[in-house]
């Protein structure tokens, strides 16, 4: 029975697991991301791999991480917050140390692959995944494959210019991410920027505070603009939304309400839903990518 190690590299933590080909998790855990040096980052990853090898015979290693990732070679031109991987090839580093076939894919693309694998887009040929968090991430699955773009920048939808109402809020990353909602709330409340606040806290106060409600409504409006632009450009079968804020039961209905107020939406309208997979999406998508790259049968 083939077993695979999957990593989901984030700016704060690295999630990892041993999975079967059908996406079954045998065990999983995580550890803090050490971004101080390339050596320390690689050492932590190799320790996990060697630990798993003591209990399992590993067939392959699949890695999801941020940045512009060349899925053919494993070279990362940039790697998001993990700057020690800028201009490096983690695939080659892992294979040289472990002699196990390794594949890599961008984290936004992995979310889309997870939904295609066994999520809410398993029967779709073309769909868009949008992850709303610290920034806006995306995965474009078009005509039965991920759209990587000419230089592996396809799906970098956070760079889209959408309508912001504050200086420095021109891109979707700056005005549509959960972090931008929280920053607007902090500015209104006079809260120290370093003070921890969750998106759910903002939504909760919006239920009784009209001014906070206005902040949320404007944020939802900007989110709807980004979705409209993507749908108008790509004409997907559906749009899936992920990220922590997608756990709100009313989020999709409220976004749809904003879209319905845009007269052009009625010409291009498609279903909008949440992503099925939450914290496991990156690992599942990385596994899907590994299996496809190695032309192995994907069982679901």
C-alpha cells in the first residue's frame, strides 16, 4: 500500500501528514515555520521525513508552498513569507537528502486541486478557488487542469486592482483580505495594530454597531468586485471560497447579495460555494499534484 508524505508550508506553521493514495490521513501534525535560514528550514523538514520513515515505507513526498513555483523543476522564484526559499529548489534539496521522489505546487493551486480531488468541485472541469486570509490567494482550474500561466504566476488574483476606499488599498490583497477588514476595524476603534483581533470578532460587533456594520458591508462589496471580474474573464462552472472566514454560515449569502446588486452579474452569474477542505486542503492538493505528475491512478 503506497504511502505519501505531504507538507503544507505556511508563513507561521508547516503542516505535515502521511496519506494514502485515496487521501486518507494516517497521521498528521505541524510545527512552527523556522524562516531564519535555509539550513534551519530544511533541517526541520528532513527531521519530519526521517521520523515518518521509521514507521512507514514512503513512496513520494508532496509539498504545497507559497510563491511562484516551477512545477516542472521545483524551482521557486519567490516563496512568499519564506524568503529563505527565494531562488531555491526545495524539490532537489529534499530528493538529494532523502532519495524519495518529490513534487511541489503553489499553495493556492493546491487548494483548487484538493477540491477537484474529493471536494466541492470533483465533477467540475473549470472552476475558481479563492482563499481569503492574510492575503487573497487563488487557484484557477480550467479545462481540466490548473492554469499555471506563462511564468507560473497564474492565479495570483490578489494583485487584481479592485475598488478600495483608503490610501494603499488598491489591490484585492490590500482591500479584500480578512486582514484588511481587521485593519479597517482597528483604525475605527483606535486599536493598536499589534493587538490580536479575529475576523469573527468584527462580524460579531457589526450585528449591533452600525459603523462596524458599514465596514463589513464595504468589505463584502469589494469581495464581490473581485469575484465579478474573475467570472467575467474566465466563465467558470462555479466559484469556491476558502480561508478561515469562509466558516461563517452567512458569508456566501451576503456575498451573493452584493453581487446581485451589480447589474452586470446577471449576464455572467455562476454558483458560489465554500471549499469543502479547510486546514487539510494544502496537503490533499499537494498529493493530487504528485500523483498526476507521476501519472499514477488517482483513487477517490
